[in-house]
C-alpha cells in the first residue's frame, strides 16, 4: 500500500518520472522510427495507427489535430472504441481477424508503417492484425508493455504476443495491469499506458514532421480556431484525402 497519503499530486509524482524514463530507454528506436517515417512520407507513404479499447485513444490523438501531421491515418472502428461498451470491445478485441477488415479499409501500401498500441499485447485481434499486416508487406511497430505482456498468456492461437511478432517495439514499461499506484493491498489505480503511447507517438511524429517541413514538404495541421489555420489545413487535406478516406 502507498505509505504516504494519496493526494492530487501523487499521480504526477509517479507519471512524470515514468514518462521521462520512457524517452531515455526508447530513444534509439524512436530515432530509427522517426528517420524511417520521414523517408516514408517523402516516398508517398502514410503512417497507419491502430488501437482498440482505451488504446484507440492513440490513433485518435495523433489523427488530424492542431499540431498533428497530415500523413497519419487512423485504423479503428466503432466496435473497438470504448463507446461501444466494454462487453462489445472485449469480444471483438479478443477475436482473431476482427480488426483485419478495418486495416483493409485504409488500403495499406507495402512498406508503410503500422503502429499498434496495446498495454498487454495479448489480445487475438491485435496479434492477428500484426501478422496479417506483415503479410501485406507493412512494417509493424508495437507500443506495448513488455513487463506486462511477458507476465500473461497470449489470447492468440499462435501463443505469440505483440512484442514477439512486430518489427520494432516501443516498450511502455510500467506495471502488470497498467495501474501504477497501490491504494490498498489488492487495488491499484493511476494507469500509465495512454500517457506513454501518446508521448512516444507525438515525439516520433514531431521529429519526422519537423524534418519534412524544413525540407519544404508541408504536413503539419494548425488550429482551425485561428485566423489562418483553416485555409492551410484545407490545402493539406486536398493532398491527404488521396489516402485518408475520412476526408472524402
């Protein structure tokens, strides 16, 4: 149990050092992914981002937002979002093949990266999606907690977990079960995985997008709630809609 009293400052005191540590531990792979991403966009490829349940916040956060990049394409579906209800999401994210049609909808191109967020990395839909993506010639990246995933059994028929089947791994670290702060002998709270995936994702995208912008390739959306923001975004959308079906 947490020895000191838990206050509104407790979560930050745990989460902030954790996030700083993630950047240090994952720096080398982040740099590789950033360089690859910039080269991909220069070659006309997009970045595909997948998540189910609360991990769906990862593609939702990176997609079409102020300060975000026009080359990001989200891979999600209503039945995999928290708004579908926990029983529905649990059923589909544990079912191999359930997410493959969602990937097909974005018409992936060989060589493109598929980023996949899953704290546990054990559910059938996610593992199966990674395996199918590799058959399509995609480069797969797991944003997952290796410590959590290593401690639990895969729900995929292969027995594999996401970190074991993807080409690269961003290790979210943290704790088995995600929650970081013990509030009783049997209960912990304060999950870290969403903060980790968002920080890692934005860090990589920012470095790649900055390189592209400096090289004359516009790709960063600005806020439509500023005087010039909307006109810039419309120009980016005209190009992005070739791949991004949500803009059509």
